[in-house]
C-alpha cells in the first residue's frame, strides 16, 4: 500500500502496536481457525492427505508468488521513495486513470489510498468509482499465480472499464458526497521499520518455495525433482503463515511506515488464509458430497454473472477468492469471473464504509452497472472464452 499525500489532512495511525500485540499474543478467534487448519492437516487417512496436499498447492502455487510480488512492490517503494499519494493529489485530469491503475494493481492497497484521498477532498468521486471498479483485490494474486493468461485479460479490462466508469461518473454525477465529519484514516498500527525474526523466517521458506513454484509452472514434476522438499516447505510455510496471522494486531492491511519484509510477511499470511480456506472448501464439498459442481452451476448458468456481481458487493477478499477458485477449477465461466472482478471492491470497501458510507454504497452501486454489462456481454457473445 502506498503512502498518503504529504500535504493531506488524512493520516495513518503511526502509533506502535500495543506491547502484547508486538510480542505476538494470539487472537482467540484466529487461533481457533489456525488450529483447526493444522488439525485437519494432521488428521489420519484420506482427509489429512488431501488437506496436506491442498496446503502445499496453496503455498507453492499462490503464497510464494504473492510474497515475491509484495516484496518487489514495497521494496521498490521504499528504495525509490516514490509517494504515489502525492502524485495522485496533484494529477488533476489524470486522477481517474491513475486511480484505476492503482485499483488494478493486485491487492487492495492502491484502492485504499484512493478512498482515503477522496475522504480528505484530494480526488474526485470519479476516482473512487474508477479504483473500486478496477480492483480485483487479493483474488488477483490467485488468478495471476494459477491462470496468468486469464489475468492478462481480466486486469487490463478492469483497468479500462474503471477509467471509463470514473470519467462517466465525473461527467454526470451531481451528488456531493464528501464527508467533513472525518478527515482521518487510521488504517493500521505500526509494527516497526525493522524486520522481525518471523519475517526473516518467512522469507527463508518463501525463497526455495518460489523456486519450486516456478518449476511447477514450467511443467516439471516437482515430486520427482525435489522429493519431499515441497511437502516440508509447503507445510512449514503454511504453519508459519498461520502463526503470523493468528498473532497479528492488523485487520488485513499494513502500515506504510513498516519495513518491506514485515509488510510482505503480514499481508501474504492474510491472503494465504483466504486461499487455503477456498481450496479446502471446494475440495471438501466435492470429496464429501460427491456433487458435480460444474454440472450444478451449469443448470443456473444464465444467472451466474448476476450472482457473481452480488457476491462482489460483500466487503473483503474472502468471497472473491472463492469465486476465483471456482473459475480456476472450471466450475463457473469467465463471464462470471469478470463480472465479479469488476463489481468487487476487496478490502478497500471497509475504509470506504468507515470514512464515507454514502459514497461507498453509491460507488459500489455504480460499479455494478459495467460489471453486468461486461459479464453478460461475455456470456452472450463469447460463452466459451477463457473457459
């Protein structure tokens, strides 16, 4: 996530996290979920075997690539000290395209910056619509890692649709929605500029995991090539990620003042939990119920783009990751994926609702229009595209 404009009235909460949180005190609800995942992995028989395999797949197919991408982004931001927030506030006529580009960037950080800048009066409402329309949230990481050819269509198309939507809103919207009640955006507590031991440990596991992930993308048999190493690294990386997530004081986003390595470890762990949950949910349904989900969804194919748009209204990235998982497994068509990608706002909807609920609701409603048009356009004109 980028830093805010220096001359802005918005600010991040740069107060260090409470000592208990910084020492790694576990959060009860998250700890229960993490322990449930680990218990399923250790379960004897077919259930444990399937769970372990899915966790390894989630780690080497998604998590390591997310970690590499985030470290590249945050490392470059720290190295070059480029303040995208300041550039956005001074962009004038280029605000909508820049906001759409920030939204199209994988993850939710860019969209959050645009939402906060709008609340402070530094960008127009069209920029908010553009960034929320263009963003796919954390589901973009999953799509890039598993179906890069589909991502090469979804992300640029969402970017273009975001720009057009933002320009149309700026041209025709006459409702003033700026809020004067709150000009402050406390996104996340600081964890510290220096990397922690857990961050270095996560990197130490992610680097060889990335090599394995790249080998798998190159169609090598990783079991024959690396023996038990993928299983060991996958489970170790998953366990460490669950521990980081379960003990984190953050909701999802990191503070831009934290170090790149810390931000990578924290945000990758959050994304990985959703990916693991989506992987397990899909395979468990198939394994325990015997349902042919592809056939089941085919019977309601005409309403799938609409359902995907409605799911996109749900704040957060979890439901959107599940939609991407269904597409990757061939259960829903590309038309539903693109409809969801355009309509969903990811984690950026949370600060939008907190800062300006009326603007958040209206922006989400506006994004549904192009989502339905593009989704049903693919459904009617190119039903087999990217399936």
